[in-house]
C-alpha cells in the first residue's frame, strides 16, 4: 500500500477552502487541537511582520501608516500566496507540518509557485489566441483577446496575488469554483482552451447557425458556446443525424424527446457517456480534452433530463436559418499604437485648413477603427467629418452605421454625438437604393469588429 | 477561531509607544517642553483613536516621535499649549494624510505643516487645518503646484519644503 496515496489525514480535506486555504487549514487544525495557541500567535505575529514589510515596500518607506483597506488587501495576498505553497502537499497534515517553518520562508516558496502559475497561464493564453474560434459573440473575443491580456498586464503578485480583476466575463460550461488569484485564472484558461479546442472541431459557420438557432442575438449575449456545441453533437449522435454539421431537425428533436423520456436517469448518463466516447473516437481527443468533456457529462445529463421533462432550458434546438443571413467577417484593419495616435490627433487639431486635415488623415490612418476615433477626438467640424466619411466605401459606412446608429444616444459624449449626426446625415442623403444596401450589409456584418 | 488581522498584545505595543514618546522629552526639554507619563499615554491613545477614525494601520515607531521632534522648536509652543497642540497635530496629520491621498510622505507633510504653522499661520491650528492644508490637499489632488493659490499667485514662505 502506497503510504503517500493511502495515508489518511486528521484534517478532512473537504472542509478546506480552496480560495482561503491557509486560514481554513489553520482553523480546522485549531478545532481538532492540532495546533496550540502559542503556534497560532507565532503565525499571527509572523503574518503581521510580513504585512509590515509589504507596507514599507509599497510606500517606499515614506509613510509609517497605511489605509486599513490596503492592509487588508496585502494580508489577503500574503495568505493566498502561503496557501498556494501549502496546496503542494497532497495531505493536509503534511501542509500543517510545513507551517512549523517560519512563514517568511513559506511565503517566498509560495511566490515562486505563483510565478510559475503566471507563466503557465500566459502560455495557455498564447496557445488559445493562436487559434481562437471565429465567432460573432463579442464577449468571447473581448474576454480572451482584451480582458485576459489586460489581467497579465496589471496582475501584481507582490501585493494583490489573490485578485482576478474581473477579467473572466465569458462564462465557462463548468464554472471554476473555490479558487482565487492566479490559481483561478490558470484553471479558467485551461478550461477555456479545452472548450475552444473542442469548438474548433466544427466549422464556425455551423456553430454560428447553431448559436443563432438558440438566440439570434447571441452575439451580444453573455452565453457559453461550448455547451450548445457539445450537447448538439451528443444529441446528433444519439439521434443518428449529421453530427459534423451540428444539425438537429425537428423530427430528430422529437425522437430525442421520446427516447430520453423513456429512460432512467442512469441510462441517460450512460447514453451521454457513450456518445462522448464516440466523439472522442471520431475526433481523436487527447487525454486532457477527453477528461474535460467526460467531466461535463454529469451536468449535460442533468440538463438533458430536465429538458425532456419540460422543466429545463432548450438543450437541443432545431437548427434553423442556415445561411439565411450570410455573415461578413469585417476586417477593420490594425489600429496604430497609442503614442502614434495621440501625436496624430495633436497634429490634426493644430491644423486650420480642412484639406490639409483630410490629407493627413488619408495618409496616416489605415484602419476604420482609427478613423472613427480620429473623427471623434480630432476636434473636427461636422463638415470635415462629413467630408472624411464621404471617402469611405459602402461596406465601411455600413460597419459604422451598424455600430453607431444603434447606440443609446444619451450615453454619447458631445464629440461622439457630432460624429453620429454627421454619419446619419451622410446616410440620410444617399439614394434610397444605397441606403437599403447599407442596411443589408450592416445586418450581415458580424459584431466582432466593434 | 478566525485567523484574522489582529494586533498581538496591544498592551505591549502601547507601552512601547509611550516609552518612545517619553524618550522625546530628552530632545524637547532643550526648548522647555516635556510630557508626563500620563500625558504621553493620553497622546498614544489619541493616536490610536485617530488611526481608527481615519481607517489606518501603523507599523514601527509611528508618527508621534516625528511630530514632537519636528514641532518642539516652534516659537508658538510653550508648556501651556504643548500637550493640547500635540493632540491636535496628531488629528490634523492623519486627516491630511488621507486627504492628500498618499501623494506626500510623512516627512514632507510634517515639514509643510511646521513651516505653515510657524510662518503663514503664526501658531494658529485653525488656520493650519482649515486653510493651508486644505489648499495643499486640493492642489495635490488637482495636480497643481503645492503652493498654488486661488487668486493665481504662488504663495511664498515654503522655502524649506522640498
């Protein structure tokens, strides 16, 4: 019998809190009489000394005091970091034993572990961005392209190691629970990477059709994409329809409803698992992906049973409107860096002649995103904005119209309002035929460029 | 049992602070100023109250020692007003430590307070708190020069402040 695997722990691991591991370990140890008051007091003292060091480091020794809120955040960061190291011990008793060492040394080991987690999460993020699913869902792209990148820019493991900075807006199929800081982000990125990998096995167009069948406005919804793709693939295999295209007809759904309604819960679970195994065989899942999807079987089974009784959400949806509205993946071009942009705006605002301003814009601006920003930030008159917009093609006007003419005008700044009024005036004065073409093109353009 | 951020043995910490305040008597007595044990204890209590009131936590020796050493050579201090002035200065210091949103170090703020107290305010704590420091905090928050005044002129008399 392997000692490390089988040795029981005096502390029940299920009572420990993953996001407050250190304090929950001490609490349980104290309740069970495994640590003395003296030891607790020693650790409190050492924590306060670590906090005092942090406070001094934070204000460069310029201030003898810090705000309570700062102290509380620093302490949470210290305790989180210590907890990260303690989790390296599989047996909580061993983790408790490690606490006999000075906390300063444990904290330093925790910092090393946190750094490793940052590197790992960054690597997963880079891999994800290399092959991110093309989707109209704005939250999918904004979370993985912008928010997670921003997290790595602002994550401060010295003072706020326990923070996640609200960067995980896009919901996963299986939400990450009971973790904090970089541990949470690393687990979130790993799950997101696997969900994305699974979705890449299907065509973006088919996923678009499926998601639009669930909700036409899915592009703006905070909704998970992997879930419907997995459930539909599983449903297709159970119903014997075209799984590769993610197509479920009305008849197939009726068949699924009848079939599942006759099954016991355990049979549904078994059927779902069999379908997952078949998916794995067909696509050749690696162990990680297979493990992740297998772990989703329980939740998926629950959803399917609820659906079959009419109590749950629509797990299986008839795929409708295939290619009804062709989606244009509009490429707005790459934006210039902020320094270059600021310089350009300064230049434009210092020029008096309209023609010179327009020439400069034509020469320096190479993306629609930059153009709209320059027209808003460049202190231009409505005539100048109108002239600049007149040079654009129909598709670009459609893209701007889609973005701006559906905005809530009360949220716009004065300069944005001037821009919107000029855009509106330009479109309004076009021949009706062109206005209709712009409208149609706007409907076909995906949300992602916004 | 909660493993929380609580100061250990507050009695011992307080005793240490009182002792540090009393040690300042050696320095301040050359200006004819000193505090008794009871007065020192009351001053430490005021500091604790102010830290709590302004939501701050202090590490190390704290600010009392610095306030006493900075102000004890002021021509506006005598044994009659020494104790009360120190209580008021502690309150003013922590108020403006928060109001200057961490843009000044302890030393910078104390030097500014001392300079204003001795010069512009001529020993008036009301003027120091209500006018000089109020203006300083506003200037810092708005990113203005620290001696910028509303009438557009730069105040003088802060030569010692760096």
